[in-house]
C-alpha cells in the first residue's frame, strides 16, 4: 500500500462518522439477502422502481427500506446524476433503533 492509499484509509476511518459511506446504485428485480454494504438497491416490480434498500450509514447494520410508491405514505423519491450518483428526498429519519437522521446527496451521507 502506497502513502496516498494509507492516508486515504486513515482519513476514511477517522472521519467515517462525520462523512458516512458513499453509495453506488444497483438495479434489481428482487432481493432476499439484505442490503450489501455501500450500495443502494433500486428494486422494481414491472417498469417502475418501487423500493430503495440500503444499510444504515451509522454502522448499526440495519437494512433501510424506502417506499417509492406515491399512493402510499411515507414515500421518497430519488434522482440520479449524469455520473449515476443518487440523491434521495426527503431526509431519512429512523424512528426506531439507532434513530439516525440524514440526507443522501450525490451518493454521500449528510448528517442532520
């Protein structure tokens, strides 16, 4: 491991709580194994996405499922940038467990 990689690894570990993980996206039809680390699964049944699935960024390892169907509340929406970075609105606020509250903007976690 070169010096640049060592510095990045040190900074990543040191500021993980502040910055949180960076997420990439994966489209799937169905998924039964829980969310993989650092990935947001965009699940769809038919032509349109209906659910987002990812691990909580706080480190509690709980899966977070976000509803995308507009006829059911609460619901979220997402936008993908040209570079395939995801932005989710509104914020995600866990009411049970770790009670994390955060935004995902351009694939990065922004803590509230």
